[in-house]
C-alpha cells in the first residue's frame, strides 16, 4: 500500500485538476486529511465546469457531501453560455441526485437568454433534466420571437426538430434561413438533413440548388448527385445534376468522372456516352484516349464508340510503342482486327530500334499468325536491322553527346545520309524540338528544324505546326516576313504553304489595325504579291496605303512596289501623285533621283521631270530645276535650252544671272 511519502512524491508531478483529483481519490483510502488537502490544491487551479464537477464528485465519493456541494456551487461563476449552464444543472442530477436544484438553475437562467440558440439550449435542459415538454414549447415560442438572422433561424429550426419533432415549424425556419446560408458544404449538409430527416425533399432541393451554384469541381458535383439520390431518392433530379455538371465542366478527366458516376448511380449509359463524347472532343493526349477507351469498355460496352476512340488516339500517336499499344487494344478491347492491322502497319513503319522491331514481330505473330507473308516480311526487316546494328549502335552512342538542338538536327541529317531511316530521323527531330524549347526558342534553330522535317520526312503537317508556332512567337514585320519566306521555301505542300502565308500576313494586318502606317501597308503588299502572287490583294493594300500617303517619298515607294508587282498602271498613277507633291526644285530633284534609282525608264523619268517645271512658281526654283537636268540626265543641251528660255521670260535683273549660269553650263559642255 502507498504511504503518505509516496503520495507526496507523486504530488510534485501533478499538472492538472484531473491529476490532483485522481490522486486525491487514491489518498482518501490512506489519509482523508491529505486527500482533502489535494482537493484544495486542485480547487485553486480549477477554471471550468469540468474541473469543479470532477472535484465535487471526488469529495462526494469521500463522504464529504456538504463540502462537495459548496465546492460545486463555485462553478457557477465559471459558466460560459447556456450550454454550460445546462451542463451545470445536469451536475446536480449526476453528482447530487437533486432535481430541484437542477431545475432552479434552469429557471434562473431563463432571464439570461438573448438568442434563439440560448432558448433552444435551455429548452434542451428542461427536456432532458426535467422532462417538461410544456416548458420546452414555451421556450421555443420565445426563441421564435428572437430569431432575426439566417443563423438564428437555423438554431430555431434545429430546436423545433430536435426538441419538439415539429416538422412544419422546423421546415419553415429552415426556409427563412436559406437566403443567408452561403457556405456550399453547409448547404449540402442542410439539404440532406432536411430531405432525409425532416422529411421535406422539396425544401431540401432548394438548399441543393443553391449549393450547386457554388460548386466548381467534378468531385463536388458528383457528391451532390449522390447526396440527392441518398437523401431524396429523386433520380430525375440527380440526372439533372449530372447533366448540368456535364454542361459546365470542360476537362476530360472531370467529364469522365461524371460519366462513370452517372452509370454507377443511375445506370444511364446513353447519357454517359454523350458525356464521354464531350470528353473525347476536348482530348489531345494519348493517355487520356486510352483511359477513355477503358472507361467506355467498362461502363457502357460500346465497341463502335471504342473504335472511334482508338482512331482518334491514332491521330496523336507518335512512334512504334504507341501504335503497338493501340493495336493491342483494338484486338483485345473492341475485337477489330482490321483496325489493329492498320495500327500494326504504322508501328512497323516507324520502328527506330532493334528492340522496337522485335516487339512488332512479336505482335504480328500473336495477332496475325494467319498471315504468313506478313510474318515473313517483318522477320526479314528484323534481320536487316540486326545486320546493321553496329551502325545503329554507333548512332545511338552519338545521341548521348547530342546535347543541343543543333547537334541533334545534324545527327538526324547523318542518319538519313547513312541509313536512310526516316523513322529514326523522326525520333531525333522530335528530340530536337524538345531541346529547342528547353534551350530557349530561337527562329534560326526552329527554321533548321522545319527544314529537317520537310526534307527528311516530307511531313507538311508537322512543318506547318512549327511555322505557325513561330508566327505566334516572333515580333515585328521582319519576323513575320521571315516565317512566311520559310513557309514558301520549306513546306512540301504548296497549298498548305499558301494558306499559312496568307494567315500570317492577315494576322499581322489585324494586329496593326488602325495603327497601320503607309510603310507597314507597303511592305505587306510587297510580300503578299511576291510570295502569294496575289496581285489583286496587293493592289488593294497599296490603294489603302495611297489613301494615307503624303509627300513624294511615300508615293514613290508605293510606285516602286506596284512596279515590282507588275501593276504598271497603278505605278504610273502613284508616280503622278508623287509628282503632285513636288512644289520645289529640291523635291523635283529628289523624285527624279528616286525614280532613276528604282529603275524607271529614262524617257518616262524625263517626262515626269519635265512636267514638274510647271509646278515651280519661283524663278530660283526653276533655275535650280533646269540646272539639275545635267546631274540627273546628263543632257546639257536640254539644260541650256531651259535656262535660255528662263532668261528670256525673267525680269532683267534675274535674266542676267540666268544667262551667266547658262554660259557656265555651256562652258563645261
């Protein structure tokens, strides 16, 4: 048996009121006085109802009923809220078997009630402790008078249901709370409770409907549909929830999850198939297609749909392993030998290693053993590949050091030169594309990749994707023009090339929009005409530019482009507009010099220059115009003739100057 010394030693380790109370219960057997001292120490630390209840029960068990009661009453000042008050009253029953004292605690607490929850908690005390249903009803009437907010109406509703079992009153209070309940989880919980427990499925659906507005993920929407079925049994409403989920969700995995759950819960394979089709339309990844195929096979067993999925998957497959996997699924999952035959053929075409060729041979033997010619063909290919294994091994070793896009592209060139293995080259080109992204995209490297794809594979679709990507990345007209030039030069498919160039130029024009200047439009027209041969389209752009042009420089540039495109009539009209802008000798000289540099016929240029004389009103300008004839056309006779004519028509003072200049020009003739 423990001694006082033992208890004293153990007292040092007591931390909580419960520790002291437990030790006091043991010590009471040895020394009632020491046990009482422990109770006093514990009381000094007591802070809550549970502490006082534990201590009072301990004292009561030791035969100290009066002391226990005095101690327990001290707990009243530590109560926090009506729930604590009810628990305090319960203590008079549990520890002291005193229902009168318990009721008095409850009655005294009625004046402290301020909110519906207070009344409901107190009413719960009267029900559990006193069995007084009349008082419960009275308190709930008071609670109704105090209910204002949504949360208070929820407390009222729970009180009506839990304490009175009043379905109508509870439902009415829940309905009043609904406008202020906004937490989606609370709405789901209340909808289920109201539908399944209170027995008002229509009101429960109103809570569900509000919750649904706040749901975003597939998991949440599935949870709602399952709750509807569990709590209301309304399959039509659940089907509508699945339908709305399918309308609002866009990710393939989310849609597949909804379709699978729809089949599991409602067995509606037709509706699930529609959702699976929406998921398929959003897919671009082979893994998603195979996951969809498994789901369709498991959930709806539609082999026709499965065939569509495999065909769609084949469009994004890349390399022998992908096609082998799809061929196996075509046989095993949908039983389509013809489809599998085509897929195995693609797998055979794209072999890039001995290992892949062995896998093709194995698949052909497994699924098409009844086609001995094909079996012999793939075995012969395997033998040839094994015979050249040293070369392949050498190239595979070189792959390890091809650590950049440029090195990988050069390796692809070497593979084609030595092995003529376009599928091995295809693998290397795909690796180069990935490295290009990792290194930081650069058009010069991207162009080399396009060149390799076109030259080695003749794959216009892949080359076009690369060029479109370049068009989206590159900035400025020079970049767009470079991409367009590359498309014309490198794309094997001429129609794809033309369409891509047109898209690039139209896109750049849209990007410029109203901000497009004369020179922007001029460059667009030049490239459109040169690369697409679209003289009509180029002429329309030039006409648009001419509407904005001002000054002889801009009109002369437009005329040059028109002339290069063979639009001679437009060129002459634009030259005339350029001439109309010249009101000084300097401008006239600049225009004639520009036309000469642009290769305009000398006679046409002379005619334009001659016509400019009439636009010059100042004598000094006319003299400078005449003198410039020598520099522009080397025609001193024409220059002297014009100067002589000016001398005859000019005032005397100016005429003398003009004559001297004419003689000087003649002296140098």
